[in-house]
């Protein structure tokens, strides 16, 4: 798996097999690419960086996600949205 981070228009951390797949997840679950800048805004990040960002991000209700759930979600081979901008929750 690869990990991708977007800061604009809304923050997201995505786990995917490719940038194309990450862009599809972003446009489906976060926001449309109305300005056509998503490809430039989305950057691949290192696995360890993504793990720490995911671990430190609160889940729904502002509660920290249990460590076992962090490990299971992060290590499974399913492409997924890991972190989303808090203003969208």
C-alpha cells in the first residue's frame, strides 16, 4: 500500500495502491475536484509518517481510536480513507 496526503481544499490521509485510486477515494468520500488541482495537491507520504498521523487523529466524537483498531486498519490491504478534515465530520 501507498499513502497519500491532501491539504486543500480539505485535509485527507488516504491508503491506496496508486495515486489514481487515492484520487477516486478522495472525490467519492471527501470532496469533488472542482478546480482540477487534486492531482497536484495530493502527495505520497512515507508509511511511518502516515501511521503517526493516523494514530494521532481523533475518531468520531473526538475520541482517540483504540490502538488495536489503528493497527488492524493500517495494516490491512484495503484501500481506505484514514483521516478526514474535522470540519467535514
